[in-house]
C-alpha cells in the first residue's frame, strides 16, 4: 500500500497560527496565500532568487510607530482580495535589501505597499526591531511577519511573541536557523577585539545586517574566520587568493561610539558584501578585520565524499577537517539557502602579517 504525504499538516498549522494571532485575517486570502506557499519559497525574477519579507497587519500606522526613521509607500488599495496574489507578485520583485512588503486589512479595505527604515548599517534592521520589541505585544494590533529563509523554510512570527517555522524539506539539516548560526559566526568574528560594549554591539549589528543581505541576495558563499595573527604563507591552505596588505579594520570606522562617517561605513559594508559575492572564499579574522577574498582551496574529494552537496559544501567540510593552525571557524551558505557556522578548535597562529594589496581607510 502506497503512503502519500501532503502539505496539509503544515497548512493546518499555519492556518491555526493565523487564526490565533490575527483573528481578522480574511479566510479566502489566507487560503490563496497558502495555495502559493511553495511558489513564495521558490520565487525568482530573471534567475535571481527572491526571499519574500511580508508584514500582515490590521494597523500599519501603529506598526510604523515602533520603527525609527521609517517611510511607507502605498502602492495598491482594494475593496476585496480578488487581486491579492497579483498584488504580491508585483511587489516581490522590488522589495529587496531593506525594503519589505506590507499588507493591511482595515475597515474593509486592503492596502499593499512597501516600507523602509532609514537607519544606519550599524543599527538593527526594521524587521528585527519588530520581532524584538514589546511595544505591540499588549496592544490591540495584529501583526504577523512572514519571511522565506531558504528554498524549504518559511518563518512566521507574531509581534505577540509567538513563532512558527515551516520546513518543507525531508532533510532536517536544511531547516534554516540563520539567526542562530550568524550570531555565533559574528560573535566569533569579534572574539579578540577589545573595545567598548556599545561599539562592539554596533559592529555586530552591522555584520548581521550585511549577512542578512548576503542571505537574501547571494547564491552561496564560504567565509572563514582565522586568528588575528594568521599568516597564509606559513599555513598554506589559503595561499591561492587575494590578501590585503593592510586588513580592513571596521573598528577603525567607529572612532567614537557617537562619531562615525555613515557614508564611509556603508561604502565599506558594501565592499565586504561585494567580496563575499565574488568567486571563492572570504577571509575574516577574530578582530573583525577583512583579510582576503577570492580565495580557493584544493582538496581531495575522497576525504569529503561522505558529504551530500556541491563543491562549495565539500570545500567547507574540507577546511573544517584540515587541522591547520590559526583557523577559528567556517560560515557556509548554499545556493538553496542552507546555512551553518562551525567552530574549529585549533591552536592560534604565530604573529606575522604578509599581503599583496593595500586598501586605505
């Protein structure tokens, strides 16, 4: 007898979540939304994968009040949900980077639009502010945030503090735990930096924002953290790459906790993003410095033939098992959106700096 598995169990859980967290959500629109759930996870335009970020609410004005320096652009206004899916599709293609979509159900009118918060790259993102604030928790406001984390996983969060993670893959390893993994990665990246707590948090926020954009817009990457005294000439494994003569120290961009050049900060954040988006591995150290990019490793595939995945994933596991001195950890992201960070317990490197290219701050 054949056993057939359907999406129905997850569908019922999502329905229950919306009924509990957003009692006024129109049932027909919820049904239409769920009918295209897989399409939202796999949405792309001209070959570029798009990770939807949608805020459903019954009071967008109340939601915007908890966000700093926010601007809203209302694009559509309807009296029914007949065009719901078409409205979403037309907004998905342009809601990139720090923009997210909002859909408001209020007084019999459905409004669709885009929201952006004009904050510093060092501040928490608007969606993280919404998820972490208690400002809406006890107010008569319904707000559910839906985000595609990868090709298999959708995160559904309520500003009342309840969360649902929906994974449509049969492989539990492909359940995206981006927030947890990237936090561990960022903590390790700044583990040897000595500075004020305020300045340290600003830099960590900046890295989290950069890697959120990497998650949304880059089709896979490997970033390796090395010890602050790592010397690629001695350790060899990363010799095939572009090493900066003077590492880019993001801490120097924060001369004082309340004094920094936002344009300069954004420019170097964009540079890091572009290097990560380039072929090869990006190397950072545990003082938060950018050391190298376009780095390649040669490895014997037989040593990692137990790994299910492509060349990038096998390279990541080869580095994890290389036993070289001065390696701290590996951050991996696949084309499909699988993410992990793994620490490496190796001795620190001897102090020495060698390089090829100079970039002045």
